[in-house]
């Protein structure tokens, strides 16, 4: 699983995944504080500088995921061919 392989301050760590016929249970790290949705709902508008800082963090997390995903895809295709 991609989340288990990620080592980044911008991605929640996944420690284990358990599956049965009905459920997928993920054991992930606890993150203190409100969600981004809660912050937006409570505060309404976010000042531009703060919004930019939040967007940078989101983009860094997405970038790490995309890079790791690409590495996994490349590894899998080299195994198949």
C-alpha cells in the first residue's frame, strides 16, 4: 500500500491495514488539531499568506505520493516485462 511506503511530514503515516469481507481497517497516526474543512467552516475566509502556506503543504504531500506512485509503477512494469 502506497501510504505505508510514504515517509513525509506531509502525509499521515499508515502502520497497518486489516481486511475482512466487509471492512478495510487502517491503523494510522493521530494528527492533533482540526481538519482543513473544520478550519474553513469555522473561520470562513483564510488570510492569503496562511492559505498559501496550507496549499504548499498539500502540494508537497501530493508530490511525494505521485513520485512514490511512479516508482511503484515503474517497478511493477519492469517485473511484468
